[in-house]
C-alpha cells in the first residue's frame, strides 16, 4: 500500500482528508503527508484502514481506474 492507494480508499469512501484522518485516529497533516508521498503509510495506518474500510471487488475496479487516471495525469505533466 502506498500513498496513492490510501488516497483511493479515502476517495472511494467519499471522505475528506480531515474526516478520513478522524475516523482512523490520525492527524489530517499525517494523512496529507502520506497521500502526497512524503511518508510511507505506517503499519498502524494500514491496519487501521483495513479494520475500517474492507476491500471488495468494486473497490479493486475503482483502484485500477484511479491508478490509470493518475498515470495519465503524471505522464501529461511530465511531457508538457
């Protein structure tokens, strides 16, 4: 799990960074730092996410699309 996956889980569940952080017992700034890639998700964060947000097939489909879109945006910003 990386910061993009954390962000995808948050967005899939319709949470803001603040509400997501509160639900998980983390600071808003900590979640923002993980999502931006400044820090890797800790084992504690990963465990908390797994307890609160079960992963199902609809999320896996969402995650594939999310990663594809992020890749396109990343490629576009590098080349332009």
